[in-house]
C-alpha cells in the first residue's frame, strides 16, 4: 500500500512529530494507513557508522498505541523495528532510487519513495584545483581542463530560457566525459575542445572524467537557475 499524497494539517503534523521524537525537525508525510510516517524530503545528517554526512529520512509510527509496532525496511532490506517506546528510526539512503517500507503487518504497509542525487549531502574535494593569476579561470587538479569562475548568462537552447552558465575547456587533446550532478552532458576532445555548461538552481557539481585515469570537479552555484540576458 503506497502512501497517499495528502496535505498534513498542523495538528496531524505536530502529533506525528511528537511520536517521532525530537529527531524529526522537518516536514513529514503520513501513509495511507494513517498509522505510519516518513520525512517529507531527504535530509542530511552525520552517519555514526561512517562519521560522514549522508542522506537520510526518518520513518516510523504516528501516535502509536502502547502495543503498536512496525518493521522499517529500505529497498527490501531490514532497517529497524519501531514501537511506542521508540517510534522513529533513521534510514540511511543510497544514491538513486530508494523505497522505504513501514510494515504494520503482512497485509498493512506504507511505502515511501525517495530519490537521492549525486553529492546531495556532500561535495567532491576541489582543494587541489588552482586558479589563474586574475582569478577568472579554475583548473582541475589534473590540469586536463579548466572552467570560467564567474557564470555568464545565455539562452539555453535545450530549455528555451536564459540560464547562468560557465565555459568548460579541454586543456589539451584529452577525451573528457562531462557530467553535471551525475547526469552525462557532453564530451570534450581535440575536435570539440570547449562547451558551455548551463547551471540549474542551487549547487551544480561538474565532473570531467578522462576515462578511469582521472576525474576533475568544479562546484558552481546556479542561484535560482535563471538570469537576465545583457541588453
């Protein structure tokens, strides 16, 4: 049984948050059974198993009776048992699609779907990158590519709207596979040594891979994903 996409009233939300203890500091969604919940969106927290920031959601019981219990699983694998005494569990997610199931019994269960994007809770290490003397260009630590630092503004033919962009350049005759936030974008080579990279809203992680030999990264803030073309 999948959770219904319903609006949560302040009263219901407050009750569910109380049941989930002080962990649940963000909005929640209540399953169609009316007895379980999960976070409304992916959160970032420190995973004690790895001591690193990782994507997670809370899942468990809403206003449970004293004898209530449920099993929380992720993508078919057991995560935790929850009860009135401990009504919420942290579920650490993986990159890509995640299905969190809160099962009250074999016949009654609520399913919650979450998608985690690459670098959603952590950014790649760009401390090895260098900059040109005037600060306008950033070179990947491999020195195989470089990108403009300050975004420009241009019409994106793929979306039909003006968007901020940076210019990415192959710093040699390398074969470079370019992706943005984990989504393949283009390929640079001796025959196509440069390309604009349009930025979406928020942080954009641009990766430039020379096969399995090296991968360079750039992080750019796309603001709200729009810009005003120069007159």
